[in-house]
């Protein structure tokens, strides 16, 4: 199995300004030119974590998906992040993975952040998704999902979990701790990207984007500055660790209703 290079784009978000956010991300990505197989952008990367979906929502053929497709084509990568989508007359916080050929996979946020009143504006997702990219099995998740290990539990079906977030600075230690925990308990690589800066609700975000190995060891850590964080993941190392310490063979079986 080939190794997989992943790049996390940590940036400030301009509140509800799609044009400026997309321009900033494109500049940042092309400037770094990491040659990554996957580019990961934060939660609601084009707008910030807004509870104003009606004027901001797009369809799956909207301008932001088109922007992701063009970027994927230009850099030959899978471009991933979450954005506000309107579907069947409801709004969802949707993680979208886009290749040069268009939408590759998508996942709707399961756990809506009630402390931010997200459930009043968005519809909860009801399907756990694992998609394949270059032979790697990948689980997409969004921000608050990270607190719910049953939903994320590796059932032998993924190698890498991706978390996109708008995680607030006062709970930065929680974010960092949960990323480590999710890697350890699931014996999988974990990548979590967060934004920086202050949003229009007065909430500060400290970044702390990270990439971790299946032992919970931090491979790359962004700190709080604007940056593109890149690491190459080894599938051979993953298989060797799982064979040496096969805790997954003793996992409990369960179903999620």
C-alpha cells in the first residue's frame, strides 16, 4: 500500500465572506505547494461557524464545490472540508471530499453543537460514512463529533480519521486530548484541522491542528499561527503496529441506532 501525504490548512476565517475565504485558502495552498494527496480545510471553511444558513447555503453543484473541484484539479489532490449545504429544503453541515472529477464522498454532521444552538438551524446526519482514497479507508468527522467515541469507534473499517473543526480556544486542551484518545483507542491515524482567529460571536480559536499516529503520538503540531501542516502517513507502519499490538481483535461488537 502506498504512503499518504496529508496537508492541514490552518487559517483565520473572515465571517460569512465566501469570496475572501476561498481566495485566502487558494493563495495559502498554492504558496505552500505541498504535493499532498489530501488537503484538509476547517469546518465551514467558507463562512465560519454561522447560524445564518439561509443566505449562505449552497447546493452540491454550487460555487464552493466548483471551487474545490478546480483546486483539486490544479494541485492533483483530494480537497476536503465542511460547508453549509441546502438539501431537500433543509440545511446540513456537510463534510465534502472533492477530487478533480467532482464530489468523491460526503458526510453530514451527526452531533450538532447544542451549546451553539446548531440543532435549531441544521438537520442532524444519520449515516456514518467511510470512503476510500488511494487504497486508504477514511472516516470523516466534524468538530463536536469528536466527543462521541461510540460513533467514531473503529469497527475494522478505517485507517485514518479526519476531523474538521471550529474549536474554541478556552477548550483547546479538550481538543488536543480527544484527538490523542481517538487515535489510541481506534489504532488509526488521526488528523484534526482547526481555524484560528476571532469570530463574530467573540469566540477565539487557537488552531492546534495536529496529525497523530495510531499510538497517539503527535507527528505534526501547528501551534496557533496560519500554516499548512503536512505529514506523510505510512500504511506499512500502521499494519506493523496493529499486528504487534492487536487490541482490535478484542473489541466489542455493537450496532448504532
